[in-house]
């Protein structure tokens, strides 16, 4: 069984309906997880193994797509492998869930804003105006 940790102090995640948005306050990147990606994320956060997530999502041949998605999360340093779950809570797919290809989109267009320190890096006008004139 393969387990991953989603606990990273540089990341903040929020669920919006069928989407998970993750912001990385070190790199300035943010991510959108849609399709079955949101459900996979919620399973990983609950401490469920990758194999069990694929089984619970229940469609034919989903293990390959789940594995590829988890690999991409690891490549982006959003998750990290662990020997066993750090914490385990009950999880099952959302009511009415139907499998669709998990999608992970990365965005860098708000990098400067996400990395801006609103206390130290702003001018007299205030946030979100940086001291060097950028926005």
C-alpha cells in the first residue's frame, strides 16, 4: 500500500464544490484539481492509500489514471510519500460521484501577489501595491 502526506506548511487547500484549489506560498504557484482529482485529493488527505482510493472510485481501469495523477501531485511537491498514514479519517467518494479523468492545472499568473508580504513589501498605498511599483 502506498500512502502520501498532504501536510505541507507552505500549502493551503480549499474545496469549492467539485474543485480543490491549492496555493503554494513558497513558489507562488496555485493549482486547480478537478474531475476525479478533487476526490483523489480528499482521499489522500483522509490518509487512504492510493490503491484503496482507486478501488473506492470504482470505475474500470481507474488505477492507472489515479497513479498518474498521484505521480503528478508528487512531481509538483504537493504530496510526499510516507510509510503509513499520519492520520486516518473516514472517507468515501461524494454522493453522486461519477469517475472522470483527474485534472491538475498549475497557474503562475498570481505568483507576485501570492509571494508579496503585505506587511513588509508594500508602499504607503498599501496592499496589493508593492514598494517597487509592481502589483
